[in-house]
C-alpha cells in the first residue's frame, strides 16, 4: 500500500510499504477514506520530538471503513462499519481509562520506559507519533491497523460527510477540551493564542460554552481573518503588544480565561525574545519555545484559568512561576482525552452548532502529502488545514 512516511528531519515521502495485518483478536483493519495533516505532525518533521525512525508512517487523524476484524469477530464492530479513530490508544480498563483520562492510558504504550524517562510516567500509545508513544503506524496511508478497536473507534451511522466528522479524531475534541478546562461562565472573556485549526476550534467551543467575547491572537493575517469572519476579536502579535491590547479590551483586568493553542514552536513578535529561545533550542539546552504560555500567564486576570492544549515535549526556560502562584492562577493541561468528547461533539455537529469543515483550505490526494506538508508548514497559499484522500 501507499503511505506517507517520515524519512528524516524536514522530509516526508509517500512510499510503498507492507499492508497492515491483524495482530490481536481486538484489532481491526480500516480502509482509510480521509486523513489529515495536524500541526503536531510538524513537530515530528521539524525534529523536536525524539525517537522517530526512517520509514515511520505518519498521521493520527484518520477515518475509514472497517474491512477486517480480529479472529472470532468483534461484537462492537462489523466489516463495512464507518468509523473515526481517536489519536490516543486506550485500553478501556486501566485506572486512567476508568477516570476518562484516555491519553494517560497505562497499558497501550509498549515503549512506556522511554516516556517515563522523559515525563516521569508513561503516556498512552499514539498513532504515527514516534516510538516515544509506541511506534504505532499512522493513518496517512491507504489502510491502517486499529489497535483494541472495540475501545478505540466511533461508529458513524448517519450520512454526515467525512469532512464533517474527520476532526473528531483529534483537533475538534482538543479545541473543545481546551475551552472546557476553562470553566467558562456567562460573560467571560476568553483569549486564544494561536488561530490555527485547534485554536479556531477552541474559539468555537468557547462560544458554544457561553463566552461573551473571544479574542484570537496570531501573526498570520489569513488566520486572523478566518477568526474575524466568525465574529471574534483579533490581535496580530507582530504589530501589537499583546498584553497591553488585552488589558485595553478587558477594562484593565485581563481575559478571564486564556488558552494556549500553540505549544512548543511558538514565535514572538519581538525578535530578540524569539531569538533567545531559538538559540537555546539550537544547542538543546531548551526543547520548547514557551512564548505563548508565558504571555498567557502574564496576561490572564488574577484568579483566572490558563488552559494549555498546545503540545509541549520537554523543558522550557523562564517559566513565570511567580505570576502563576502569586495571582492565584489555575493552570490546566493535557493531551486530549478524545474518547470522552467524540459522541457529545458528534451531537453538536448534527445539531449545526459546530461546523468543522470551515477550517479546511486544501484537499489533496495522499500521493501529494509532501506538498501538503510544505503548504502547511510554510503557511503557503493561506493554508489552514489539509485533508488527504488515499
């Protein structure tokens, strides 16, 4: 089959690879009908996530049709079922899964020892996201093996299109969880750092949850225009001091809730600040660039909530612990517990309260995946989100 593979830093290629096979009675093979390029895939391509190996199949946002189930059959799945696959792999029975902390599953990462060294405790297995998270083949491919499929798919029984439900695999639940962690109250002002796909969905979710005003912070005019088209306020951090602008927009108090939807490859409007973290990254004395996180903490009103859904991979410098502690801020974060949100969000899509298709700007065949990565990474042609069709 054809699959999009990591072939080195800043290099992906569509290669011929062996078809996946059933390895457990709980597995299923899915013929992929739609898959997408995620912003966190760029962290792999840029070399910021360790343990990638040449030939690893990328992609953790995918859906398709079940073409094979494990021996003895699977009572929850049948050949022909149309399914969306969440990016974290859950066992469904460990303490974390029982607590609905699916991305912290204790049983699905065969390389748990690696993540324990980096994070202190293991994380769940993740499709197409390095050997740190299990080395599982991803879904930017014609076929994919779904692990523990009875616990790790959402069946789609309606006639909704792939594009309406594909993002239930990751970025829509991630954006929603970012907003949910804010405990939004009526009248709240919510500021979102990053107007990429996850940031856009965090904004939409904040509005659905009752925010009075939503503010988008980014540097790309086309992303800010996309946010503005939905009625959100915008700040371009390259020509505006973000904290000052937020104070002006909130009567001097700061936003009630702040969402970091950027993560480890953040940039800063002041070149000297940005170069500081870039230099530390270059010599590996810092793995992440925490500009957005620092700014969110310093901008949030006292007693507010800072919600972090942008991906961080290791260590950061100059963390404003004093502001966090002395101003009674609540910091919440986590890889998204996708399974928890899939059915409720499917309901919101069916009701017309959320439209995930609004962020799609590019549709390409799987064979053009390298072009899609170039468009997305380098923000060419106003690229916001790429959907690939095998």
